[in-house]
C-alpha cells in the first residue's frame, strides 16, 4: 500500500484519503470523508459512514461488508448472481425468446410454454400469444346473424304508408279534394293512381275514399267516390285501402237503427193520460143542457173534450225525431275494416267488416318506418299545457250558481279558459261533482257558473276536467202544459151549482140526452167552447199531413205502462216490461218507452228480436232497479240467434242488492246495436257485477257504446268484451267514463276496437287486454283514452296464452297509478302468449308509483314522442321512466322526453330509459330528452350489436 499521508486506524471526519493499491483491514472512514483512488481491488473490514463519496472503480471484493456507500458506479464491472432475497431471480442467464421465469415458492425456474389440445402458442421477442384452435368452429353460425346488418337502413322504411296526415280543412263529399300533407311525396309510398282512405283523425268513421290523381311535393289531390259520415274537419289521416265493392247493400241494414236517438221528445205520452178520464164528462153535460139551459151546456161539453186535444198532439213530437237520427253511425263505423291494404278483401264492403279487420296486421310492418318522421317531436313540449292536473284543496258545497275555487295551477299553466265547460269532481268520490261554464280564471282563482250537479255534500278536494255540453233533454218538459187544460173544466162547473134551486125543472133532461152523435171509429168528440163539438182524428201540423185515428197515433210506440208497469220502485214490473218488448218484437220492432219512474225487476228480461229500442225519459228520470243478485238484467240475443239494429238509451241502472254475477246489459251475437246515454249508478244503493258485456259468436259485429257512465262501488268490471264464444268484431266506444271498478275495461277475444275520448279512473286496474289460449286481441285503435288513479297498473297489455297484435295508442294517458313500485303506468307482458305490433304515440305517463312504461316482453314495439316524468313516485330513484326488460328485442323508442318534466313534484326517476343487462338486440333509442333523472339519462345494457342509440340528451 502506498499513501501520501500517515493515517491511524481510522480516517476522521472531513479528511481526505487516497488509496492507490490493495487495501487490507481495519480502515474506518468517517462522515464526509472523500475517498480518491485509481483502483481498489481488494477490500475487507472497510466500514463507511454516511455520507461518503467514493470515486474509484471497485474491483471484486474478497470479503467483508460494504455499507452506507453512495455514488458507486456499478454500471460496469459487476459480476455474479443476484439472489432472490436481494430482489433477483437467482438465475445467471437471460431468457430466450418466448421463455418466462416462473416462481416456485423459493426461487424461479425458466420455462417455455408449449401448445396443447385446442390451444396455440406463438412465442416472439417480448411477447407470447395464446389462442384457441379447433373447438371454436361452431361459433361460425353467429356470423350469419351479421347479414341482418341492413336493418340499420330501416329508417328508409319511413317511405311507407304510415303517418301521412293533413291539417287542411275539408268537407266530406265526393269529387276532387285537395290537401296539404305533412310529408312530401318523396317521403311516403303513396303515389298517383293508388286508392286511399282519408279519415278524420279524431273520429275515423268520418272518411273519404278515392284514387290519388295528383301528388306533388306536399300537395295531394284525391278523386273521392266513397264517403262515410259527414261534416267539415281539419285533421286527416291517410291509409291505403282496397276497392269498396258492394258496400251499398250493407247500408240498408244500418237505416233500421235510425230510430232511437231522437226519442227525447217522446215525453208527450204523459199528457195522453188526461184524455182518458175526460171523455165521459161530455155526455153528462149534454143531457143537462136540455133542462138547465145554456149555462150547463157550456161547462159540460167544452170542458171535458179539451184535454185530449193537447195530450194527443204532444205525443207525436217524439216519433218524428226518432226516425231522423238513425244515419248517425253504425253504417260508417263498419268501414273501418278497410284499413288494411289487402285490396280485394276490401271489396266485400261493410258487410265483411269482420273479415277485413285481420288484414290490418300487414300494416304493423310499416310501423318501423316511423324513424324517419320523428322530426316533429320538438313541438310535443306544448302538450304539457293541457287539461291534466288541475285541482283545488278548497272547500265547496255541491249546488248550482257561481262557485269559486283556488287552484294548484295558475291560469297560464293549464289549457282551461273562460267560456269553457268544466267538471269539478270530488277527488275522493268523483260521483259527487258540479258542471258549468268558467266565468273567470285569473292567477289561481277560478269561478264556475254551475248548472248541472251530481251527488251532494261539502268537500275539500276537487279535480277539474273538461266537460261537454248537456244534451237537449229539456225539450221533454213541454208536455206538461197539456195537464193545465183540465183546470178549465173545473172553473166552468162551479157557477152552475149556484142555480141548483131550479133543479126540479131539470127532470125533463134525460129525454133530451138521447145518444151522442155517431162518429168515425177512432175519432174523438172535440169542441172548443165556441162552436159545436165534432168528431176529429189526429192531424199533424205541416203540409202533406193526413188525418189518423187516435188509436193509430197512440200505437206509434209501446209504453211499458200500457202493459201494466207501475214504476214506483216497489212493484215488480218484470212481466209488464217483458210483455211490452214481446209486443214490439211481434209487430216487427219498435220503440219501447219507459216514462219517468223506477222500474223494479225481480228477474232478468231478454229478447232475440231485431229492431227493439228501449228508450227512457232521461238518465235521472228513468231508473231500472235490479232486485236479484245473479244473472243478467237485460239480455239481447243468444248463441243461436242474431238480432240487429237494437238500442238501449236515456236511462240509468241501479241495484237493490250486491250482485255477484251477470251483466247489467249483455249483447250476444248482435250487430249494429247501441248503448247510448246510459248510467250505471253502482253507488246507490248497491253495485252491479259487470255493467256491460259483449260476447261473440258467428255474427257479432259493429256494436256501439256512446256517452255511458259506469260509476263503481267495487263492481267487478265496467265493460267486458269477448269473454265467451268466438271473436267479437268491431266495437266502438266513445265519450265514456268508468270509475271505481276492479277492472275498468277487459278484452279477451276482439278484432277491431275503436275507442276515443274516454276516461278510466280510480279502478284497481284501468285497462286489461288478456286473450286466453285460442283467443286474439287485434286491431285496437285508441285515441285520447285515459287510465288514471288506479291502485294497480293503469294499462296492462297482457296475454293468458293468446295473442295481442296491432295495438295503436295515440294521445293516451296513464298518470297517478299504483301504490308501490311494482305498479306501473303501462305494462306490456306477453306471459305464455304473443305480443307484437304495439305502437304508442304521444303517450303521457306521469307520477306513477313504479315505472312510467314497462316492457317485459313482446316484439315490434314502438314508443314515439312519449311524455314521461316523475315516475318511481312510491320510492325515489328506484324505478324508471321507460324500462325494457333483459332480452327484449325489436323495439323503438323515439323522440319525446323522459326525465325532469312539467310536474310540480320534481323528478324521482332513476333513469329516463333503462335497457336491462341481457341479449336485447335490433332496437333504436333515438332523440330522447332524458335530462334531470336522479342516476342517469339513457342506460343501455343490451348486448346485441344491431342497435342504434344516438342523438339522446341526458
């Protein structure tokens, strides 16, 4: 060793040491010692304390421990194996290409992966590729699915026969008709020379059919040669149709149904009662005339006969109106069958309406095309300013006159306005209500001039809804004037008594009595007090009228009181009513009139005649009171008969007992039959089981339910269609209210349901579609139908092993339904059957306990422009606006919104739209505004690859 200085056994702090040769032992370098040297090749017993700067290149130490060294240049000159304990592998060589070092628990071994059965290994520098071989082959068929890719181009299908409309004003009639359409000629399949139906969007039975003679841009001209209904309208829907063929023959049967509607005027018969008692008065006075003198003659002859004149004359008013109303509807309604583009089938005309209905299934494919038309979605927001959700917590007593309320919404937040007719109904019991005209609406203060009431009492919770004008029932009152004629006779007789002292002379009188003059059979002996009495028949006013006998005039209709009915609510009138119906039927049909009264039935009445029309004096005046618990109250038709052109109108149905089976009115295998202006008052005193039931056999078609109210008191169902027999065809339901039932409406086996402007409220389930095995519900077109306030689901589109197809809901509503999150506004669930071709357009689903719309199954389901908000009301952030179950495919959700909306309760939905995790495929979710939901807007968890989820917000 050579050193420039002499050290001790230790080199202290801040000293400088230079080592040029091999070192031995016993050297300690202190802190901050700078160690310099060329090469240290052998070190032992050298202890370094921090910090030490070591600059030489170290050789391989022979022994010893080197500690607390910094700045050692170890990039070169390092040899040996780094043990596992020091962070190494314990291996002295570098792995070859594709080799890996695998831990053994105490060290590492180097291994090369090799291929095996079904596995391929590809080794490369820095990578190993492992892949399956052989067994993957069967996956191949999946590739074929890819061919479905063209489905993406489905948007082009919009150039079909769907959604062509016009807001042009036009009057129904033949000849050339021009319209401005919402779609250009290039965006629809309609073309020149094609036959088309142009139907009023609100009432499709008002329509025009013909050939397109010109279609340029959005201007279409149709040469109309066939029409249905009448009037001028500004909202039209176009559909492809076949030739009408022999439609005319059907029209003849429709005319038969003409009579019932105008019956309101028939009240006249009440006056006729006076005529019966007055007749005998005449002869008595005539005898006295000879002895007593002129005074007696005037009182006897003039007074008695006067009554019949007014009584008889009043009666005819009703029959005249009856014949005039007929053309109203059944004939046009049957044409609905032409909806399908089957062409040749349409030629069967209205007679074949039942057959044409199924053709509609062809149209379901067109629904896919809706994608192209969605652009108009933006305007939907305005719908919020409608007639829904206006309430008042104020206290008010039911009665007529001016009524003031403080509302939850300001006048600017609802469509209600001054001069509009409105119904204010108790929110707890809607049968307690007031109707009238809004005379003032400022801020949240509304005033209604009430002119019609229902129920009685004082209530502090009110719900407002739009109401129509009260019908012209009041005209009936004119008959009462006839009764006043009798009073004239009394005043004339009084003075005669004062001359009684002279009576002895009058004994000669009987000789002068003789007999009354002989007159024409059936004529009445009538005088006016100023001239001698004469025999007169009935002569209607107006040019061309002929004289008839009074007997003939009285036989124009059949009154149940002519056959012994009392109508006092206590007498059993069953036999008398049945006798009146039988008499009308044996006479070839006619009107069976029920004067004001309560007619008690201890058993049901029935008929199989055609042309029978039961007419009451008004819903509040004529009451049918069932006094038995089971069976049908009125039955029309049977499984072996086919009556037509019958009707029941202007009366109400009540029950003395809680009924456990049967219907209030049952139509079995009927055609062109109507129920109109009828009330089922299930609150007083007890309830019916089913209010109206229609069963089908071979020839059941075109039945109409119009302006019917079914007030519930836990009655089973308001309307049941197709439960028994074969399929029912073409039922029309309009302006009908059903409330408080277990089920509002149930359909089992029905082809063709046309329902509009109806309200189903506060039932357990609002509307249930439930075809069983072998049954089918198809061709349903529902417009402005509300299913609100149910304790369960609002709409249940189900099956019980049958088929539901071609269902179109337009501008319908399902709000405030359910009591827990398992209850939704609208539910689609095929169960053991099939559901396909469901189109839901402009549907509102708000503040339901569970989902707004829940789709558990089915295919070809389209939801366009929905208005969905504030659902999951029973538990915030638990349910969704629209929920699609796992695995549901072939559906379309387009436009509208599902999220924060127009409600005042805030949004409680978890997702605006949720597609659950599963194999859902072939679907669109396009252009949905889904902002303001608590967890997210659109949650798409479907694993399919054929889908289009785009242009959504939220």
